[in-house]
C-alpha cells in the first residue's frame, strides 16, 4: 500500500525515474481508498486521480503534468472515466474520493487521446530520427503509446513549423516550432525559480511562449537557471550545443 508520507523521489536509493504526474498533497490528511482499473489503491486525501493511478502502477498518458509542478490540466491527454460522473475529467486536476471507481483505459478514452495527440502532431511532425530529443521526448513517447504515427488533420495548413529559433541565451535555445504550449516552462520559472520571466501570449493557435514582454530570452528577467529546460517535454527548450 502507498505510504502517503513518503515520496520515492525523496528517499535515497529509490526509483527516481517515476513521475507521479502531480505532487504529494501539501497537507497530509487521512487516507482515501478508490478503485483504478479494477485495482484497489489507498492514497492520501487531496491526491490526484493521476497520482493514485501511478501508485497503482498504472500509467496515464500526460504531457503538461509532472510531479515537480502543481497540476494545470491544459493538454487534455490524461482524461479518465469516473463512475457516476459525466464527461471525461482530467486526472491530474481531479482529486480522489473515497469509493471512487476510475477507468483509465477504454476504447473511448484512447480514441479521444489519439485525437488530441494528432492535433499536436499536425503542428509538430514526428521527424524523430533527426531530432536531438529522439528517445527522450514525452510527445514522442505518448504518440507511440497511443499508436499515433501521423495526423488526420494533415500538415498543409497553418502551422508554427517555420518559427524562428531564439538562440540569444548562451546556455539554452528556444525553438517555438517544437513547442506544444504546455505551460510547464512558465510554471517552472514561476513556481520553482520564482523569476516570472516567461509568459504565454495569445489564445488558441496564436498562443506562444514569450520572454515576458520582450523579444528575446537574453533581454528578459531570465537568470539562466535551467528550470524551464528541465521541465520541457519536447525539444522546444534545449541546452546549448556549445555547453
């Protein structure tokens, strides 16, 4: 049974490769027992459904979620079905409840997830062989897990694939053509570093990560801490090749 007071990432010698999707609750309360894909799991009150699934050894697809940052719920890949509830809530922002019955793997869910990932792929071709992040890209991993090799939406429409790369900072580069606007870099800059150097401007297709109100990362309040690079699930933010 999961012990709510222990995070494997903080235990010496524990498996540090596991990302539970969302952090442990700030306040450790009582225990909640629920069922995830037929498995009974007990977690701390205030934990997310995604974290409960991870504790049960069930991997829910995700792109914007990581256990080093508070849940945000923007990518819509981690949808689940909950008995007695309408719709398909995001597992990262849905908290566990006693007796909750959750399904993470159904034909309907996988269809919805594939549709979402195909939308990402339509603006982010999976040219993985020539990508420096090949084998270390969460979008690639998620697409492969869902069996997405192409997009029904095609590649001929308006896209960001020719957006200019920002190489103004000597420590890292930002390639907006690889960005999926998951907000992880912005959240890392705000929550981990507290610099508030990054923002997302625009809505919908026009959304893009920017260095505040300025044109380049080098001109912004960025302190080159690397928190944004470490949090990026694709190759959008990458350490400089010169390092």
